[in-house]
């Protein structure tokens, strides 16, 4: 297949958006809040919740050995094999809640962890072909637009997934309700495979490295723009790792909200992610990734200060405030993920692209996998201690939110040093969003004679 024209998406790429929609209806159940809530019913500690949250990104490390096989297998076949395998593991997860009649909590939790390991292992291996496939398929001038639409589709699907989860877990959730939810995830995952098969395949570029020659991983990390991106991405992963899991844990243990209410409140994060399409639109390709990252990390610090004040008892945990914080978390996470991915597409050389992307994904995801475990150990170590200082109760969740905010400050400094020659400044981004865009909006509504 030839390279697509630079002014339009290639024919058949709409299947990628359909795949993203049904994939979101599937993975958000087994990798996000519903699985955390199910683990809490089995008396999982914060450390175990950290393991559950970190397992998916941690097992992306298997992209390193898998990247050498992409060109031989082909992009589509490689991704399809992994995604098909992981759907089988979800069907197994749907059976675990029903084993309560003969298995105790500890055994069911161990069984679920084993199935999650298999699910995430198959995903971790096959996902190394996704970014090279999309980078080769989507024209460079449309990558920001593609990422924005992909994020909007994914967040829309995720929002409806959480509404379904909230309805399913509306009352005190019983095992059969979790089994039904996991079964729904498995069916949606199977449907997503239909559209995955229809995404246009494209021949991987020929590698110039001699067959059997060692991959120069260390030299790749020394490529200056790539090295700076890796530093910022690792810092982001430490700061963000565990935030979703431990905000749910905080809401579950400290606010008295039911599982269904927590699902409804958490769904606001996907509305935030969906609004990223309006927030950026076509600006990501025009203004660049660096100002978006700088703005997002500064805003993340403010969001975590908000969570800190709630956890520290400065303000009561009102529903409106929680919804606002969840909305901003979804928006900012979407902005960071889009900007990071677009910048990686820009700075990764064509030569060795598969391995560059594998290294990028592994460092990002392994850090996101280890971070929740570390944060979970910190939360368990603090335990029930809650000394007061500066009018704030420094309990386990206050310490966690403060630590994450400090890490975001480091990430902001690193983001300001990223190499992106054509990028605008953060001031230009703010002027575009806060001044020029509202003016254009009101001018459209202004009556014309």
C-alpha cells in the first residue's frame, strides 16, 4: 500500500475510530474503577490496588523483545493476535465473581490477578505494533487531528461504559453484578476485533539494520530530542500513576459514597476527555505539543491541590467539587496523552521506528506500572496516622496528593525544556484559547444586518 495523501485520512481509517469506541466499552471495566471496586469487595489493600493499576503499564516491557518481530508478522496481524487473546482472558474474569460459593476472598483475588496478568501480558506484547502502524498510516499534518478524534471517541465510549457500570452497581453490588459487567466487557472486546480487522494494513518500512544485529538501545536514548521527551514522560508517569485508582479508593473509604455514585462521579472524567477535542481542535498541529504539556502540568498541580484540601478536611467533599475535579482530570490526562504521542511521532526517526516507539512505550508504561505500587506502599505506610499541620489533616490520602503535586512540578520544569522548534509558547496557547477563540464564538452569534 502506498503512503496516504497528506490532506486526507486514508480510506477505511474510520474503522480505527469504531475499534476505539468498542475497545473503550471493554477495557475501562477491567482496567479501571470497576475492577478497583471489585477488588475492594475482596478486601484488597492499597498495595494490591497499586499492583492492579500498575500491571497493565508494567507488562508493556515485553514490547522490547516483541518489536523485532513486527516487520515479519505485519502490523495488523500482530495487534489482532494480542487483542484476540486478551478478550479470552476477560471471559475468564467474568466467571471469577461466581466462584464465591466455593472460593474465599483471598483465592478469588489471586485468581483475578492471574487473569489480569494474562490479559495485560498479551496486550503488552501486541501493542508495540500500534503506534508504528498509525504513524505510518496517518499523514504527518493530520496526526494531531487523528489523536484528537481518537481521544474524543475513546472518552465517549468510556463515559457510556461508566454509566452502564453505575447502573449495574447501583445498589450494594453483589458478585453476579460484577460478573455481568465483566461479561459485557468481554462481548464488547470481541466486537471491537471486527473493526480492528478492517483498519487498512500497511507494509512496515524496511529495516536497514542487519538481521541478527543487536539493537542499539543505549544510543537511541541519547538522541537529544528523544532523551528530553523520555525524561518528561517518565516524570509524568510517576506523577499520574495511581491517581485514578487512589482517587476511587479515597472516595470509597472516606466519603461514604456507594459504588454506583462513585461510578457516576468518575464518569465526569470522560466528559473532560471528550472536551479536549473542543479545547484543542486543530490547534495541536498548529501550536505544537510543548505549550500544551506546560499548560497541562501547571493545571494538574492546581487540581491536586483541590484533592488535597478535600482529603485534608479543609473543605467538605461536595459532589459539585468532586465532579469538577474529575472533569479536569479527564481533560488534562487527554491533553497530555495527545501531546506526548504527537511529539513522539515527530521526534522519532524513521530508521528504527519500531524500536524507538517500543522504548518510548516501555519507559512510559513501566514507570506508570511501578508508580501505583510505590504510591500504594506509601499510603499503607502512613496508615491511620493523621497529624494536623497548617489547618490540614495530613492523612494517607493527603500525603499522596501532595507527593503527586510535587512530582508534577518537576514534570513542568522538564516539559519547558523539550525540543520542538516549531512550537508556540504557552502564552500564545493561552491567548488562542482564552481570548481569540471566545471572540470567534461570539462573533458567530452576533446578529448581522
